[in-house]
């Protein structure tokens, strides 16, 4: 049981460490910019759809 926990923690730790070391700062900034653009577009589309399908009785 203890050996299984060490194996799992080694695999998870190695995967996370290798992933973190391969991500550049440019990738982080690109992801942030794309997330902001996606949130803004989603907000405006939801506002537009709310106006189009609202009941005006």
C-alpha cells in the first residue's frame, strides 16, 4: 500500500514538474488574452440572445 502511494505521487509529481517546466511565459499570456476575449464574446452573445428572445408582452 505504501509503495503504491509512492509510485502514484512520483508519477503525478513528475508529470506536473515536467509540464510546468515546459510552459513558457508567452503561453501563459496567450492563454490569458484568449480567455478574456472568450469571456467578452460570450457576454455580448448572451446579451444579444437575451434581447432577441425576451418576451415583450
